[in-house]
C-alpha cells in the first residue's frame, strides 16, 4: 500500500535492486569480509546478486553476520520461552531495549532457530541517516520510526505506524518487534512508556482497545547482557541528566554507539520471551473501566513480565553490592568476577567523579533493585 512507502522496508520485488545499489559500497565489503572471511569477494558478490527476497538476505547473510558477532564479542547466547510460541502465528514482541541493532537481530536469530516467524522491526530514522544504512535496514525488514517531529506531525506519524503494524500482524501474518520505550534504556530501569501502547492502540478497530491488544498477541521480551558494550558511551547523557542539563548528541554519536554495541564485549547474553498477555488483559478488562488506567495496567503487566524474567548476571550483583556497600549477594559471584568488573569500571570512566561512578554502578545494579522490588510487591 503506497501510504506506507515512507516507512516500510523493501518489498521482495525491490530487494535485488536494493542489494545491487550497495554491493560495491566499502561498508558492504567490510560486512561481508567480517561475516565470511574465507570467501572470495567475487563469490559473495555473485551470491548477493542472486538474492531476491528479504528472507534469503537475512538467512544467508545477516544470520551469519550475527553468529560472527556472537563468536567475537560474547560468551554465548541462551534463550528461554520460545518453545511456547506457535510456528504459524505472528506476535507483537515488546522488548526492553539495550542495544540499537543487536536486540532485534538476536531475537530474529532465536526465532529462526526455533522455526518461528521473524519480525519486522521498528528503528529510529535518526539511526539510518546514511544512505547505505537506510538501504541495509530496508533489506533487513526494518520499518522507520520518525523522530524530531512537531506534535501535529507526531500524531500523524503515530497513526501511520499503528496502521502499518496492524497490517503486518493481522494481514501479512508477520511478527513485529518494538521497544517498550523510545530510545535505549540508559540507566538499567526498564519501563514501558504508555505512549508506545497508545500509538499501538490507534490501529484498533475494536470498541475496547484491550480487545485489540488481545488480537495482536503481545509478548513481552527480556534481553540481558552480562556486560553492556555501550556502558561508558551512556555516561555523558546520564551525567547531563544528573546535573539537570539538556543533553545534545555529538554528530556521529549514534553511529559510534551502533558499532560499539555490535563489536563491544558482552560476555553472556540471555533472551526470554514471556507468555502472550491474554489472561492479564482479561483481568484488566474486569477491573479497569477507564481507558487511561487500562493502558497503565497493560504497561505494568509488560513490565512485570520483563522484570521477573530478566537474567541477572554476576555484574549486576557486584554493582549492587558496591553501590549499596553490602555483601548481600557475594555468594552469587567470585572474587575474580568482582576484580574484573572493578577493573572495567576504572578503565571506562573517571573514578574520581563520584556521580559518574554511582551512575555507572546504578546502570548495572538497577535490574537487581527492580527484581527485588517486584518480588516484594508480588508477595505482599
């Protein structure tokens, strides 16, 4: 449908032309040399020239690239929950968001490995200003979230995106990935912004938006990295917020963060997919009549699923104990792990700046605090 042309990825009929327009780009060569170091340039170019669908591009090229990233910058990816999903059903995956590219790329690797429908994924247009990155994102089934809009433009953009997501889920049987908030979580506090749910609700044709939310099968996703490869890069923004200053990004900051997220050390990674929010939505229908309260309750249900299933690593417990000056969790990590974390802290930031140290530690420790608070609330 032409109305989606400004935000949609390539149709399969456009894929080959898109590939041929970037096949000689130096970044394509770098990507292919990284993914296929043993393969001659003429061979991968020939294979690319024969590619005519997004699925083929993703499976034959992107999947291999992500596997190489995992080999080089992690100690492995583990998963849970995927076995509960149906292979022929599309889902709306609402995920916590830590890394620009990898969150959704890793989810798609897991979906493919489990024989499930891969996603069309939302990406901010600020991340694909360069022509090559825009084309690569369209080849990888990303659709654009337009940033920096006036309130009137934002309303129109949100309506268009909600209609496109509806089209993907209900007409094309295509799963969709969207972050629970605009932008990555910088401080480790994963929380669903109600504006995301209100945008999704604009696509509803039901009298009650909750019936629509049931229809599109919302699945919360929790992704946790043992080390955040962009932890130090998040410091300037966190420091600005701590000083009540407006943070302005550097010219190529998004691009540098993108590359750092891909190649930076992550150690272990875990992705958990929760249950479809079905019973929760039914319960909200019974207990909440006000539409704003309903949206608030759905956001809380997503948060509870993500927080309760978030995989906590030794780094999280170490940071919590250092920040709170306790030994509460010392049975969950070794002295070697603690020394390595403290070494990272010293290498990454100015440890003479107490606010910076506390911000860095909070980034890792907040998931522990949030899980403790969740368990306290659920048992009270």
